[in-house]
C-alpha cells in the first residue's frame, strides 16, 4: 500500500455537527423548504449532471427556488447544507494522520459537485489531512464508474495494486476491486488499523524480499 483513498460521506462525514442526524432533518422547519420537494424538483432531474460537472449547481438551484421557495436564496441553502453535513469522524482522522506519517499518501475519493468539494477541503479543513481530493465533478464521472477509478489512478501516479480504498457503499467497493484497487467496505465501528492491516502487512512483506 502506497496510497490510501478515502470516501467522504458515510466514512469521514456523518451528518449534522451536533447530533449526527441527516443534514436535512429540520430543513422545512429552518428554511421552509420540504425535503421531498427539493428532492423531486432538484436532485432527481438535475443532480446527475451537477455531480459529474456537466453544469454548475447555482443556476439550477436558483431557478428551482424561484419556483417553489422564492423566499430562499441559493447561497443560503448551500451554506445550510454544507454546515449541517459536516460532522467529522475525528478518531478516524487522527488514525489517518498516523498512517500518513509513515509515508503513505492520503486522498479523498468522493462523489461531489465543485462547491462542496471546495468546502470540504478549505472550510472544513480536510486539506490538512489529505494530499488532495479526487471527485466526480472534476472527473466527469462518478463512482462506481470505472472511469472514475481510472482517472484517480492516473492522477495519483501509482499502479492500481498500490492503492487501498475505503468506502461505505458496497457497489463502489466492488467497482474499485474490479479496476484493480484493494478496497474495504467501511462500516460503523470499524477501526482503521484493522481495516488496512492485510495491505500494510503485504507491503512489509514485499519490501523484505
């Protein structure tokens, strides 16, 4: 293992900072926007193109709000979303920092549009812990597409067999393995040391030959 790729939502980030509940739990109460309406009018028709970088998020969000929630500005909704979907697993981050000190490069590998990707790295501070971020809007492909893993591998500058990947979505894990990465299906309560132990041991064995 020379590179460790880590998913964001469901692995590093778990909902609202105070209680870990989904970010939209009180959306209608706080901003007057029903979640089911937002999902129907925005996420269902437009999200596939936004999360793969085919179009920016702001124009579509602004147009939707003009129709269904004219009292609400797009920037207000984006800020609410990002700030309420930002509870970091500090234990995992501390464990990752130890791994990074051994010389293993750390990257985020995630399905994100451009605005939240920037928020994660800059405002949430993940740049301190990771060497970079590979995300779907940048690549034009989202996990589990093989092109996502191909592009991430090219950008990382390492062969697939040198990469280990943590993701909470089994479909993504299986797709990564198909491409040639080593991948772990991350679940609640899992310890990083245990998850990557087989690959760390393999690396030690290889060096001793």
